[in-house]
C-alpha cells in the first residue's frame, strides 16, 4: 500500500497541478482546511507566481470584494501605500498577515512598467460579511447609483440619490451586532429594506440594459466594477432579509446566500481570463458543505459546487490537507487515516493525484475521516478524493 501511495505523489508546483487536469481551467481553486496560517499562504503565493508564467493573471482570495478594489488599484496603478492598502483592502483581520503583505508587494513589483494586458490583478470574492454580521449596503448602492447617474438619463433611475440616502438611514442599524443572533434586531425586513431591494434590482437591471453605452463611456473595467456593486448590493440586501427571519431555515439561508455571492463573483472574474482562487476547502469543494453552528447541523451548496455546475471541467479544485498544527493542539494523525498515510511519506509537502489515490483504495472503504482536536481545523474527508482534482498535503505547520 505504501509503495502505491508513493506513486501518486508529485512535487507541489503549478506545472504538476496543471498536468493532473484534462484542460487548463478558467478557475483553478486551491483550498485550505484552516485559516490564518502563513505557511499555507506562502505556498499559495508561490503557486500563483508560477501560474502567472502559465497565463493566469488574477488571484481571488476569501476577502471582502469591495475592499479588494483598494488592493487591485494599488497593484495595477501604484495607488496608495502598501501597509495601508493591505490593512484596509483585505478583510477578516487577515491584512496583518506577512504572507498577504508579501503577495501584494510582489504583484505591484511584477506590474511595474508592464502594459495593462500583462498585469496581474487582485480580487476579493467574499461579500462584505463577517461572522458577527453584515455590512450596510450603503457603499455598494451609493457607488452603483453614482456610476449610473453620471452616465445615463436621470429619468431611467428608480430614485434620486437623496431618496437612496434617506432609505438607507444610519449605517449602525444595518451593522447591529445583536442582529446575528436575534432576528428581531435586524432591519432586513423593514419597509425601507423592502424598498431598497426593489431599487437595487432596478439599478442592477439598468447596468445590463445599458451595457453598450456604459462600456463605451467607462470602459470594460468600469462596467465590471458597476456589476460588482450591483451583485454586492442585491446580495447584501438578501442577506439582511434572511437575518430578520425567525424560521428554522434562517442560518442555512444565510450561509447559502454568502456562498452564492462568492460564486457570482467568481463567475464574473472568470469572464476576463484564467483565475487562481484561494479560500477554505468548505467554500470550494464540489459537494455540499456542512458544519455545526450553535449546536445545529447546517448544510448548503458551496461556491465551488455552484461554479462547478456552471463551468464543468473549466473549474478545478485542489484541497489542502494537514498533518500537524501543534500550536493548536492538532498532533500527528492516526496512522490509518488518510493524513496518517501521507504523514508517513518523507516529503514535507506534496501534491497527490487524488483520483489515482482513490483508485489505490479500490472498492475497499476509504480510510476513516480524521477527528479534529481543534474547531478551527476541518480534516479532509477521504470519501471526497474522487471528487477532487488533486490534493496538497503539508506535513507540519510550524
């Protein structure tokens, strides 16, 4: 068994990943089983630098899509100062990561002096969402309205800027922290929120209806940015609507809406060329995702599953599995687990041909799933080997 497993292992590099695939995908996704570990982010950076040589021009990470515009402006034009750009342009507190700072620094240096068609681009593909709540839709709606107001006849707009401002009200009522646990504290089903959902829908439709004119007036990048504002505004208002729901479906709908927002952003990014994606395995896998929240089991279709349904072989997913995270209490894996079998190999990290490894196990049951000693680490489910295009294994996180 050990010899046959060894035969499925390759070095971790972009060329080896692409050789595992039937064709070069428009979206190549690398997953991680836990957040906040720079070892995994440095590996991501290394792969992206190699993929740029293979024709990939965009990296998309699990971060606020609107804040990501700050980073993209910096790496493409030099606007802003690196430290402030990373701090304000990458959400979830990950702007403090040395690896994220290194990524942005490298992208800016790579783009220096290059024509627009050869520059690398940065994108966040998550919504403006945190575990404690959701952002106000103000930024997205005001930007969307402003983009259209500057370029189309005012009679086509569903409302004035003043009306929009009045309906939005104070941002604090949208960002109320208690609303995540208490639906009654959410503004998401108020009369103003209902009116804003209709306005956002009309503005989003106008962006599509006026596409030839808007592209001529502001370029394709300007139109793409308006579409991003539209997706974010409608997605945030839908999210707030479900925050105000008091049915048993509430949390499942919230996580589902979030991944739908992610999927729509990824599909839009794929329109402009090959994209390298990095996020948690649970957001990128082809199967339904699941977790327990507040003691209750949740299931939802991940962004990866939604994208795969649309792109087929133009979407590829390579999850990451780990051996130890000792500073989190995750010690050496059980020898008969999948991670234990890979941990016995001499390599500190490797790329596994996932489907070939699944064939090694044949008709026998796959190794039992590993138990996690820490809630922040999601072990890889061996039953999902055949549904993955590869598997990166990292032995130890220092």
